[in-house]
C-alpha cells in the first residue's frame, strides 16, 4: 500500500486524483445546502414545529459555513492544508451522522451547525488546493470541473432528497453522507500530500468574533420577531437587544476589517468599482435565488400536496438549463458588455418570481415547470458574466480574497433572505387566517405567494447598481 501511495503521489496524474477528491467533498458540501429544502415539511411534521423553528435547520448550516469560509485558510496555512481539509471532512461526516440520529429539533439544528463548520472548511480549501496543484494553463479546466461538482449537487440535490424522504425517511438525506464522507477521508489520508506556508500574521480574532456575533443574533431576531410563542412580536426586549447587538457587531466587523492589514475578508476590494458593483448585485440576487429555492418546495408540498420526490424533481431541469446557459453566457461576454446578459438574467429571474407570486391551489404542474425554466434561464444568463465583470480589474494575487468575499456574501445573503422571507410568510399566513374563512392550505399558499412577491422587489433592486453606473457614465465628460 505504501508503494502504491508513493506511485500515485509521484505520478503526473496526482493532481487529477486530488481534483477528484476535492470534487467529491465539494459535491457533498454544496448538496446539503439544497437537499434539506424538500425534506423540511417532513422534518416539521416529525418534530411538530412551525416554520420559524424549521428555518434554523437551513440557516444554522449556512451560518457556520459562512463563518468558516474566510477563516479556514489561516488555519490551513498554520497547521497544514491536508490536516485541516481532513478535519473539515470529519466534521461534515460527524454532523451528518448526528443529524440522522436527531430525536429533537434542537439536536438536529446543533448537528446541522457542526455540518456547516465542516462544509465551510471543505469549500474554502477546495479552491486553494486545486489552484496550487494545477499550472496556470491547466487551471481553467480544473476549476471548471470543480465548479461542475457544485452545479451537479445543486441540480440533483432536491431530486435525491425527495427520493430519500419518500422511499425511506428524512433521516436518510443525512445518513447518505456518512459512507461517502468516510471514503473521502480515507482517500485524503492515503493520497493527499501535506503542505503549509509560513503564516506571518496573527489570526484576526476581532473580525472572527464580530461575525460570530452578528450572524446568529440577526437571524435569531428575525425568526423570534414573528414567532407565535412571542406575544410581544418585534417589540420583545430580546428581539430589540439582538438587533442592536447584531448591527453593532456588523459595524465593528467592517471597521476592524478595513483597518486590519491581514483581515479575514479584504473588504477594501469592494472599493474597486467593478467588484463592488458586482457584490451589490450578487447580494440582492442571492436573497431572491436562495429564498425562492426555500419557499417553492414548501408551496408544492404543503400547499399542493406534492410528494418530496415530485417537488425535488422539478428542480432538475433548472440546474441543467442553468449549466448549459452559463457556458453560453460566458462565451457571449466576448461580443457584448458583460452587464447586458446580467441585467437580462435579473429581469428573467424577477419575472419568474412574479409568476410564482400568482400561484394558487389550482396551478398546474406544467405552469410551475415553465416558471422554473424561466428561473433557470435567468440564473444561467447572469452568473458567468457577473463573475467575469467582478474580476476583470483585479490582480492574480487578489483573486483568492475576492472569491472569499463572494462566497461569504452569497451565503450571508441567503441566510438573511431565508430569515426575512420566513418572517413575511408567518406574518402573512397569520393575516390571511385571521381575515378569511378559507381552508388552511389556502391561507398558507397565500402567505407563500405574498413572500414571493417580496422576492420580486428584492430581485428588481439588483438593477439599482446598473442605474448608478449609467448615471456615472452620463456625468463622465467625453474625451
């Protein structure tokens, strides 16, 4: 076995072994962002919890993942990339096993947080490892293949989750990760070489503490404000305190990151026009995209009575359309300004959410599919040109820091979006229930469609940076 390992490590194919290993870890980590959405109604029924509690099954994972995305690199440089990557796989696998054994909602949420820590490490180090192993002329292909693993998990996650929930139970959407995680750990131990760099700067504990405070407190305040167990609503002292402390922590995070010579996130990059505008667009785009992905399975399962498999299957074509169109839109940037397909993608996504906000108990399956196809077209048109535009003026040395900011913003926006939309859903469902004599599924669907109506305006707000660009262009004198 030792000889086999040395032969693999010394061969020209070593980097492809590593790429396969990283793709396996990335597939699992990204899969658990989407796979839970179709299992959420079953989890709510199993533990007899409402949507305000159930949202934490999703957001706990995204919060801890976001915390680790900018932090994992420092620990890897100090302690070794292989060692920390294996730690990420181990935490993810352990968290998955614990989720499958959960007997209460609090235990499940805590286990999802453990999963998220591992996922953040896996995704953060995956890019660094692939970039190191491949020469610049091969790096584009390698990163493209690595990105395919993430795209495949987004496409197949809801379908796989739906099958496991219907054929077995919701526990299996977590149990399925355990054998895959163990194989990934063994392969990493056997194949991967260790490497680390001499870290000359201290860890940014101030920034880390600020983001650890900010995210959970803000999400808790948004969830608690509309909880049926909270009779004071948004005026409750704990809600007000969490909002105040969370916003103060965010302000402190921005302040300390701009002053720190070695911050967790290089927020100074947001001062570069293209990158800053792209991140503003991405923030609003991600709220709509991830928020809509969260709401639609609830509508189909709890409103229309779809099985988990039926609800998950409708997302498969969306991922395929997005993947194909992403390649086309990336090619299109050779001939048109990149923000043109981005704007078209934002408009298509907003249109898809507007049509979804008109869903009823009698909406046909074909109409739902059409709406999701439009959504896939919008996302496919927008992502590749937006990435190209955001990085166009950055140096090679700034690319890794830019990727860290982009990943963190996307997950943070998704977490906040889910919390905000859950608050809207709960409030509007209660409103319709108090003012109508309709059956419960009807009022629930009306609550969901009201929340999707909010998504329309959030998505359209992503066009505001375009208007700012046009305004600047008009004010710039012609030479």
